[in-house]
C-alpha cells in the first residue's frame, strides 16, 4: 500500500509530494533541487546536510553529524528516510542554484568550442616521435651511428638538415646496440632543420607528453597533455609564489632590479612550475622523463623572469622587451624539470604589456579571422584588450590589480574549491554557492563581481561604493566597515570591506575604460563590437548581466558575450599541439598594433568616468 | 797593421785564414761552420763550447765554464779572441751539420706551401665578428632587443634564420644599453642558419681568436690563431696525458671500456688541451675570453674520447664510429675552456681508423685535386696512407706503435729541444745533432730512423737488426744489449737497445707494408706514385735516403718526396680559417674508400716481407 506525504523545502518554500519511506536526498534530486553531495548518497562525504524543521523521519546514525548538529536537527539527507509530512531547510552553502544547470550547458558549449579549435589547428605536435628500425651495420654498410640514423630520418621527414647535441650523441651507440637497432627518436622541427630531442630504445611512440603552462602574475596553470592525441590529461593551478615579492608586474620588475632580485624571482617561479609538473606527473602516472616539451604562455614580465632575463627595460621608456619571438630552449638551460633533453617553447608576444598570453587569446578566440568586429578581453592582474577582425588587430593593456584573481582583497581566494563564486541577496538574505559546493573559504573573482552587483542592486552600497544602509551584516572591524557574507560556527567570517569595494571599482574601472579607450581611439562605437570574448581565470562562471551592471563590461546584448576560460593556457596547449598555431602566432604579433594607454589623451578621462557603479557612460 | 793567422777546425780538419784578434765564434759562422749558440754571441747562453787543442788565445773568464772544463781547454767560442795560428775541436753535440742549411731551404719551401694553401682556401673564419651600431629604440621603433639585433644582422648577412642561446639573450639588454647600442656580435654560420655565438660591448673586431688542436694518440699540438688575419700566433705541443693509460688506440679503447675508464680518459685529454690553451693564451697575451672557437683534428678514437663518447664499437666488427660528420658543440658542453659561449668544431673523419686528421692531410696535401697519382702518409702512433688523385682516394691504416713519437723505446723523446734528430756514424765515431742544439736528452723519431740507417750502413747491425760487431759502444745492461750514443759527464747514457731496434723494424714494417698493400690492391706499381707526401710529428727533419734505406718508404726518386709537417694541425687551422676547407672536408670523406688491412689477403704477406732492413721487396 503506497502512501504519499508532503515535503516542504525552505528557503524556497517548494512543496513536493513524495512517497512515504523515500530517501530525502533522492527526492530532492528528482525535483531538481541540488545540494552538495560528493559521494553520490553513500553517506561518506557528509556534505548533504539539511535541517529538519518538523515532521517524522528516521536518520541513520553517522559520525558526520556532530552532537551539536543533532541538537539543531541537522542530518545527512542521504541517510534520512521520510516517514510523514515533513518540512526541511537547506543550508545556504549547500544549495546549488539553478544556474548550475545553465552552466552545464555552457560547459557543453565550451567543449564544442574546443573541438572547433582542434579542427582549426590540426595536430602536428612540437615534439614528434618516430620509431625506426635501423638496418644493422655490416662490412658492406659501415656508416656511422649518427649518419645511419640520419639516413632513415631523411627518408621519413624528407629533410636534409639535422642537429644532435652531445648528450644524445653520447648515448646513441649504446642505445642502438642494446635495442637491436630499434629506437624511438623525438624530433623538433625548427624551420627547415630537424633537432633531435631525445633517443630511446625500442618503440616508445605511445609515450609522448608535454606540459602547457600559463604563467600568470598571480596564478600559474598548467596542463599535462598527450602529444599524440592532442588531449589534455590533467590540469593544475596554483598561486605564483612570486606574489610574495609584489602583487603586480611593476612591483615584480622593481624587485628584480634589486641585488639578487632577478635570481630570486626566477627561482620561485621555476619552483612553482616544477612543483606543478611534478604533481601532474604523479597524478597521471606519467614519468617526468616522458615529458619532452613545455610551452610557456604568459605576459612579457613573467616570461622574462622565468627565463632569468632582466625585465627592467619593460618598465622604462620606450618599454622594450628582450625578444618578441623567443628561440627554443633546452629544458635544462632554463631549469624546468622534464626530460633533460626536453625543449621549452615560448608563445611569442607582441608588446611589453601584451605578451604571449594575449597572442594565445587572439588565436584561441579566432578574432583574427572573423569578418565582424570583435573584442577580446583577458582579465587577470593585468587586463588586456584586443579589438579587430581579419583585417586589423589593435590592443592595449590596463593594470587591474590582482583582486579579480582573489588577491589584495581581504577574503579573496582564487577559483578553487570552497571559493564563493555566485551570490544572491534577496530580502536581506544572502545565498551563495561555492566551487565544489564546499564549506566557503573565501571569495573568488566572479564572486566579487556578483557581490558588488548584488550590494548595488539591493541598495546596500551607492554608486561610489559607500555603504548606505545600517544592517546587522555591516560591522566595523579595526575602523574599517565590512559586510559579512558568511560566518562559520566557530565565528570565522567571510566579508567584503570598504577598501575591497574601492579596489574592485578601480579594477573594473581600469578594464572598462581601457575598452572604451580602444573603441574610441579606433573611431568606433560600442555597438560596432559584434562579439565580446572574455578570457581569464573566471572561466565561464562570470555573470554577464551583473558585469554590465557594475560597469566592468560595456552595455551590449548578452548574446554577444562569450566566455573562453583561460585562453592563455589553451593557447599554450595549442602551441604544443599545432604547427599551424605556432606559425600563425608569429604572424599575429606582426599584425598587431598597440595603443599605449599611459600616452593616450583619451584614457585618463575614460578612467575617471569609470570609477562609479556602473560608470557615467550613458 | 793587419795580420792573418790559420784556424784549423776539427773534426772536419777545415783550415781557414782569419784576422789575428778576431772573435772565434764570428770566424766560424763566417765560414759556414755552425755550432750551438742561443744568445747570438753575448756569452749568456754558454752553449758555444769548443776545445782548444793548440795555439795562443785570450778567453774572457765566464762562470759558464767549469774548472774541470777549463783544465780540459774548453772555452766559449764567443768569448775567445784568436791571437795566433790555432787548432780547435768542435764538441759533437754542438755541431750543427751542413744539413741544417738545407733544412732552412726546406722551411722556405714549406712556408711557400703554406702560402699556396691560404690561396687555395680563402679566409672565411668559422666564427666571424660583426660590429653593429643599432638604432636606438624610441616610441616609433619599439622592436625588441633581439629582433632589433636580427634586423641589422639580416641586412649584413642577407640571411633570415638566426638562433641565440639563453646566455646571450640574458646579457643582451644590459650590454646594449651600457654600450650605447654599439656591440660586436660573434656569429657562426651553420648551413643557412646563423648562430649567435657571443655578444660584446663596443667594437672588439680586432680580437677574434681561435685554437686549432691536433689530438694525437701520443702528442697533442695546438695553435693559437688570429681569425681575422688567418695567422698563427703561437704553437704548443705536449704529450697526451692519456698515454699513461695505454700506448695505442686499442689499449685506450680497452681502458675506456672499464668502469669509469671513459670518464677518466676524457678528463685527462681535456686537461691536456685546457693546459695547452692556457699556455698559448698566457704566452700570447690573448685573453681566454677572446678565444671563440676551437677546432679538433684527430683520429676517431681520440675524438670519441675527447667528446666522452663510448669508443668501444670502433674496435668491434664491423667497426662503427658514432659519427663521421660531427655537429657543432658549445665549448662548455665538452668542457674546453675558452669563452663559455665559444664553439667546438670537429674535422670530419671518413673511417674508424682514418679520421679527421687524415681528412686534414688530404686537403692540406692537395692530393684530392691533382691529376697525377699521389701517396700521402701520416706517421704517428698509427700510420695512415691515402693513395689517389682528383678522381679517387683510397686509404688504409696500420698500427705503427708510438716509437716514432719517441714513446715505447728506451731513450725515446718527442721532437723537443735536446732530442737527437740527426745522427752520423763515421769511422766508428758518432756525430749527432739535437733540436735546439742543446745537451742531448734522448732520441726522437727522425733520430731513430737515422740511427737505424747508420747502424745498418756501418754494419753494426744486420738485416734482422742483430748487433753483429763487438765494440766498446755495445754493452749489456740487465741482460739486454744496447748501443751507447752519448754518455754525459755524470755517466748518464743515451742508448738504443736491441728491443728498441726490433720495435723500430716492426713500426717501419707496418708503414711500408701498408703502403705496398694499398698500391698492390689498387693494381698499381710503386713507380706510379708521382708524389709522396709525408706528414707527422717529424716535420721536415726526416732523412728520405735513410728512410728508404731502412725500408720505411719505397724506393722512389728523392725529388718525389715532400714533407708537410703536422698536416693534422695545419688542417685544424684551416678548418677554423676557411669555409671552403670546411665544406670540402665533408665532400672528401664521402669520396674516400677504405681498405681494411686486417681483412686484406695481401697485407700479412707484405708485412712479413717488411720485417727486414730494408725488406725483401726488390
């Protein structure tokens, strides 16, 4: 005999009819109410906590619920059986808003975009492996080992010019004879010359890996890739340890100018990258030795520091980098720990403040080949903007500061598990969502954008970012006013402070005014921008409407905006995968023109206009 | 009032009329009697000792003459004034035979040959310097440092493909700005690509040096050269320290096969070379840092060991070297101490036992372009023979052992000051000449050849090398019979022993039979050889007639023989100087064919026939 009961879910006041004896978590999921659960309802993760307000139920005992929680009627939804009409309340940080459903569509859209990208840039990896069965030498064929190797490589590659370094030459005779003249050669094609990167016994074709690195001022991301398949195996992201030597590019350069400063900055960024590579290698069961190439995409300052090249002249007029197109390095020359014969390639960069990360963005977004006019913006510690189409490309750079990357703001974190990324304020109540649906640990860039918009929408702050209401959430701490977003049981608060808000307004103002300066300098109107590509650590989590509302982006129809995620990292991956991408990157930087905002008569005016929410551009 | 007196010079019994009151040394020189004198008659060197048998004279007191010498009427010729008819006796080791006069003609002939060589191979050094005044960057020309450098280099070199390594890239920004954008770039042209070797502030065009190294099994020679002028500034020669790990190539390879053996052999040869370079640098006041290139000419085993490459397969069938044409190395990769950005180039070698030293010899001798048939022989620890003309080149190698280089024989020394290089035995008396006209310290290769010939001519030894007379100079020492050439006042003897003679017969036999094997294999007769080029440490000091007499060389008219000195070293120099030489060297080794004596049915028969003085080939 079936019997139905009513389930009332707060704070949504959603009323659902469910079968008596049902599992509570299953009922919620069936009705599109998503709460945090990692283990899939096995009672292991202890994440799906809910509060039971009234009704009859049975909840299996579990050590995931403390005695205090039990007293407060908090139980695991996955362990709870409904026995009567029941009323429950979702805990704020466990709620996964409906938006997530939309996000999964965005992810599909993004995956589609990546597939298109692979079609545009066919696989032709920077390091290729070739398996060779060399004919044994005999008295009628006494060619030397190296010439014997070249003879076969010539047949396959149709090239005549080769190079080999001493380490490979040293191991060649033994490897050939131990492996019965069957070897796998890793090669790198540099213009018309073939560099022999590594030689291994027998057939190791299957193991050809690379690491793509996006070296950002604040964060460093890297992907371990399968060079044969053009596939990403694993990604990692971490803070750039250089951050403790200064938040932004200029302070890093100043530090590098000190005695021993360059060496120190070089060392820590190298450490960061080597740790990431080691992690990627361990987590994917890929041997460090099977990683034969690393690509670097980053701004010019980061590239200089990584290569231990004096970056001083990047900040001195007329702002000159050491190179735009970098030569290919051996991994050991730089100190990057992959196969000691591996190579390091750097995505070329057009200008001192528009580096390889933006070359990556231009190529990944595809704006260089479109008929319509597009705008590409990469938001990190610096914000770089490119406007153009298949005929022209113009760029500029603005210093946004690191707050969109979760640095330099009180409870800022980068976009990691536990970071508040979505916020809704409704009737004085705050709802938020964290990445990984975990206990909140801080606020990431997209979270700050939402927070700023919600504070403004709800008239908690005014156009200047001042708190304009009195409210139990607004408190003063050491003379600074702050708004409490979350307070944990043990009293730890996550807040946004008045200086945070000022910082965020300056940051969004820098981006907005840079965009409008480029558009005006080119004699265009905002509406001429038919596609607006957004790149940066935010990924696809940034809320466009709110971004327009706070005056980060200009007021364009929503459908013109497109998120591309970390295009610098995607570019680094494509740089490893595709010869066409590598060749085009050199063409792009020759085509790219630059507007120096610090010398632009328009910029200062635009910037001052942008220091409001949203701005004064109507 | 002039008065003339008679001067009688023993042992020649040469009678000369001289002015009374003349200086004795001057009188001897005026009459073409040369005795040792280094200081030119200033009384400083104390070398021009003579014995006064009778007559009146005045000799200035000098501490160069001991009391014992004074008692024996020994004085310095340069300090002696002739006061009456006088009879003197030259001391054997101070006599410079008339042959020396002929030698000086040979030297002129040789210098002429070197001038011809320079005409054949025009100067185009392996590392060129280019002085550039780069335009200052400004806001209208914000090209990066490296691209700015390339832009100027492109104009001058008309090449488009460049490469720079991390160390030069690192120093580029500071050098450019400290030197007001005036720099000197050292470049190396590798096929169509230009490698930037080094960058220096301001104009350093004048300082472009290189070191050419001949790495022999027993001796290592090197020249410090001025790359701008194609001139040799200084030469040095020393024993290869590897000699203590085995006399010949095979014993070195066997040693290299031991645990740690290769590393040890590599280390000692590197030490030897680095010491030579340091000496050359100090003695010529050339900074190590201004030496930008090193060329290596040597046999394959020596090249393998220097590069720390396993040489084992050179002695295992089918005898395969790691490479014939070697890539270009950075000096630091190999461990050669010149400018740390300097390069190391290796003369390519055709076969495992006919290496770059012989490629050098072929090119230096010019046999590759002659119409007539020539034979080239390089006599070192190995003897390599090439027969050919502009249409073909065939080579072979025989192991002569190190005795012609003064090693492995009792009183053997290399061709240094004090080495007995010429010997005459007449009426039971021995006359000899040492290099530098100094106190004899041992016997060098050419000295042994002369000695063997003189012993045979004077019927002191028979065709088998056995002593066939009893004579006060033939003594037994620890059961071994030896012939005393010189005994110093303190009783130190220089001798040739029975085993020495056997060694020498085997050595000359190896060379002779290799020559006759090649000639016979090619279906030629000895007389078809119209030019016979001799290379090796002997230089132009070897006596052809005596070499034919002992059966080292075949019986050809004397005028067909030509001495070329150390063609391996000359080749290494030319390899630095001339692009044409470098290109031709690669062509030559492709043209060269090889006769493997160990697999030749003719060789063993020829060898057995050659183990006599001179041989059984009549």
